[in-house]
C-alpha cells in the first residue's frame, strides 16, 4: 500500500521514514510551505537532528488522493481543521495520534467518522520517536481495518507490530496515559518518590481501565502494549513531553503559559480537560481531576497529593467483573 502521512512532526517523520525503508511508497505532508521546504532542504528529523530524513515532504494536501492510506500523525486538537482541508475520500485511514478532542469529547475514530465513511485503523503503543528513529527495539499494536496488512507493512527487525481487536480501548489507553504521565512528572519534580510513583502508575492504570469500560473497551487492552506498555514509558522516559511538562509544573511556572510556549503539543493537558469537563461528573477520575485542578485552577501539587491520599478508604478493585 502507498502511504500519505499527515503531520511532519517527530512521529510523522519517523513513521514515514520507517515505511520508506520498509519499501513502501510514502509522501509526508507538512501544514505549511515553509516547513515543507525546510525539511526538504535540511533533510533532518525534527527533535532528532542527528538522523537524516530521506522522505519527500509536500504542503499540497490534495496529493493525498493518489495514495491508498491516509495516515494521521497530527495533534488531536488540530485533526478536525486538517481534515476540513481534504476534498477527497481516502480508501483507509490509519491513526497514530493519541488524545480526546476538547470541544466534543470524541476519540479520533469518531472525528474521522464525521468526515469519511471509510475504513479505519489505529496504531499505538510505547514508541517514542527518538528511539524508533534510531532503530531501537520497539513493539506496538495495530487494530481495525486491514490490521494484518499494516502489521506486515510496518514490521521489521526493530519495529514489531502485534494485531489487536479493540479500537476503543487502544484509542482511550493512548489518550489517558498522557494524563497520568503529567502526574508522574509532578512527582519527579517534587522529589522523585519511588513508592508514590509506583502507586500512581498502578492506580492510574486502574483509572484508565475504569474510564474505558464505560465506553465498551476491553479491560485486557489496558494490560497490553497500548495500555500498560505506553503508560510505563510515558511516565518514566526522558523523551516524554507530558512527563516533562508535569515536572515543570513544580517549578512555579504558569501552567497555561507553559503549554503555549511548548514547541511540542502536550496532549495530556488537553485530554484531561476534555475528560473532566465532559465526563467528570459521571465517572470518578481522581488522578485526572487533580491534574486538571493543577493545570486549569492553579492548585498546588502538594495540595493535590493530600487530596488523593485523604480520599475515603476502599477496596483496591471493587468490581472488576463489570463497571469498575
């Protein structure tokens, strides 16, 4: 299959290069001419400047009609505005982005469904672009339409792809783990407490699962690469923009100004806003709620920790058989 990749950030460039090296025809789309020309001229990966970019880049989105697969590698909050520019129907859409749209509370598959009645798949898992670009061992999952074809096209000796059957769970796991990673960064900034971080990751995973079950996701999905795998790497990696943002929140920076100044989109900050403002009254998400309070209401992180630690006592897993 031929691939047209929307988004020339670090992940879009990395996955486009991987596909080209795997022998697939691929073209990368940048959101403006200046960026496209700079990437074509400099031939360097964004945020991985020591790696040569060997994929052609265009700013003409209409060229996508000549390709089999429209690959979304655009920050979730901008996907709608990008899709509005497309005047053709792709044969199949493959999503690489992780998040929930603030204005609607929708997952990427739901946003895409507003524009195209076409096949859809999602690829997700613990896959920082900085390591994939350097061909370090990585494993992810893909599910949805043509998953076995995507598995073959993407897999090689450093990038292993497993198939999956839970689009909702994979999408939600990829979105929600970014919120927990911000909380992990806050702990790192406060003092790097090992006990607290282990508890955070564990309870964060439970919170992700609890949310997913409300939308029909399978609990086991959150125990796999798209859930636990991505959660662990995002909460601990030096490459994690969400973890790094959380750490900066402990340095007396203004949370909103930090978001606006960031050269990379901190998806977890927007996802927690979507989750709490649209679903917070019906789904108990204590960690997500405190991250929201810290970012949008300037609550002090220590006060949030006190809030979490003083919640009413309960069983660890009160109802795993159904709604958690």
